[in-house]
C-alpha cells in the first residue's frame, strides 16, 4: 500500500503493532476510570436481556391475544412492555452519560500525557518532525486509542451478548431451524477477516496523509513572509494540493473496500434469511411452530444478523484505529536526548537572574 502513494512530505509509516500490544500499552492509563467503566458494562449487559424479553413477549401477544381474539392477556402484556421500555430508557441514559464521562476523561488524561512527553523532548528531536503531523497525532490519533480501551470492549460485549441471547432464544423455540439459521455466520466472519487486513493498510496510509497535509500547511503559514518574498506561493500551493490529492486517493481506496464489503454481507444475510423462511413455513404447516413462535423466530433471526454484522465491522474499526495508535506509540517511544539523572532533585523556587 505505501508504494501506491508516494510522497508524504517525509512522514513515514509508524511501526506496525498488534492489537493486543496496543491494548496492553494503554490499558494502564485507564486505571482511574476502570470502576466506572465496569459499571457501564453492567448497563450494557442488561440492554440485550431486556430486548430479548420484549421480542419474546411479541410471540405471546400473537398466540394469546391476536389469534384467539382474547383481550384479557393484553392488559398485563401492555404493562410489561411499558415497564421494560421505561427501564431500558433509564439504563440507556446512565450508560450514555457514564460512557461519555469515562471516555472523555480518559482521552484528556492520555492527551495530557502525550503532550507532556512532547514537552520533555529535546528541541532538535522535535525539529526533525513536522509540527503539523505532531498536532495530528495529538488530536485525531489519540482518539483512536479510546476504541481499544473502552468503546471496542463495550461494542464487543453488547453485540456478543445479543448473539448469545438471540441464539439461545432461537434454539429454545426450534433447535433444528436455529441450526439452519447459523450457516451464514462463518461466512460473515471469513469475509470480515479478509477485508480487515486491507482496511488496516489503507487506514495507516490515511493517517499518514492527514499528518502530511497538516505539516505542509503549518510549514507554509509559519514561514509566510519567506514564502511571499521568495515568490514560492504557487509552489507551496501545488505541494499542498499534491498532498491533498494523495489523501483523496487513500480515502477513495477505503471507500471502495467498504463499498465492496457491505453488498457481500447483504447477499449472505439475504440467502440465510430465505433459507430460514422456507424452513419456517414448513415448520408452521407441519405444526412444529405456532404463528407467534414463527414470527418471533424470524424477528430474532433478523436481529441476530445485526450483531454478526456489527462484530465484523468492529474488527475493521479496530484495525483502522490501530493505525492511529501506532503513531502515538512511535511518539511515546522516542526518548529525550537530555534527561534528568535518576533521583535528581526537582528545581523549585529559583532565586536570581540570568546575565
């Protein structure tokens, strides 16, 4: 991939890191927020459970109220739906609020640590880096790390629990039909793994190009007087446009890959659904399932493909985020050339003046 995008204003790709190494590198930064984070995971776990109960009640509504035209069970079913909806709203509020508090404070702590590391660097070390690229790492690339430490875990737990609850409900309703419905799951995962490798390479190039574009702008504007007196405005404009075109090319490559990924997933989902619908009609006609059970089964099935798709997309998102995390690790691994001696006494309350 790097060979397809020459240039980059002297900014090289950061050394590749595994996702496990990235997580282990930054998980200690989450120490002050782990208690609140684990509490949000409780709210996350209750969401799929409530959703499973709501869907199952729909089958009871069809079989006990609509088909026999009996209004009496509708009263307690309506009360149950309202109660579950209110409980879900309360849990969702606390989950959203606490998740935002944890992630924003984590990002502030990490961004401050990275900025402090930059302040300790020797001036000549920073001179070798493009200031625009450093600023891009301090802002956008730091945000990518949060995906590994918090958002990725939350999303993975949410979708994983949905898979467990919904799959369990399918086997509870009809084991044979449930086994038939899971045929498409390995295809989802296989396609996601194949696309993830390509997406990671493209994402690394997009991150590098963002830094290059900022670097060109910073250099030109910081030396605006020199650029104008040297009559190099047109040259700097062409250089900026060239880096911008390379960034556009990387973005188009990313869009192309994602655009191919979605139709393939849709096709697999459609084929799996059609197979299950055919089997469900047979089960209904043979008396294996009631109408309510079939409708609930199909509802769980349609909801099941969502988590499978989300987990596949999460893998791609993690590979994309790793490109930004690698750039931060490269920055943090650079040690200052001049450092305090171990055990040195901090210099405070300095008195006097410099001549």
